[in-house]
C-alpha cells in the first residue's frame, strides 16, 4: 500500500463533509469499545482530520503518528514485509495502535492496558476500512473539481 499526501489538493468543503462522517465512526468505535481513551484520524502527513479524545494534545499525537508511520513504512519496506497495515505500541499505561485507513489517512487509538488486543484489532480494522473509504472518496471528489 502506497501512501500519498493529497490534503493540500483536496477542497475544504469535501474534507469537512468527510470529517463529520469520520467523527461519527470514531464515536461509534469508542461506544463499542469503552476501554478506548481516545480515537484520532489524521492524514498520512500528520494533519488532524477528526478526533474523539480527551486529555491528549491531538495535533501533537497526529504529528507523532506521521513520524512513526514514516519509520514503520521504511522498516516494512526494508524487511520485505509488504505495505503498512498497522502498528501497536504497548506502554505501562496502555496501548497506542495505528491502522492504515485507505491510501491517505491513518486511524490512531489510545487504549487502556486491560483492553482485549484481539478485539481492538478486529474493531479497528473494520473502522479503519470505513474511514479509508470515506476519506479517499472525499479526496477523489476534490481532485475531480
């Protein structure tokens, strides 16, 4: 999976429409998984698209996600593991998980340490696929105009 940064070409109106739908999916995801402390969606270059998170500086997290994504892409390529799909970090206070969301966005989740990681992956993969469709469709509409 190749990523690109289309946000500079996309029209604000299209992204605002996608933002509302993406935010709705983030809220549904957090409802399904109460152990999530936060959910963010960003462009692959670190620009915040939507957030459902408290007690976190969302724009900073998105910028760090972009940096981690860059390293993950290079590591995946260097080890011949194929395109980036997901990244999981386990800390003392919980998890940070990042998932590819289409060709131009990522979904980053903050989870409590007691979360069921298998269920986290299952739910996040579903949500990231939907978010990817929403964002990629908005980008395509913007590029057509």
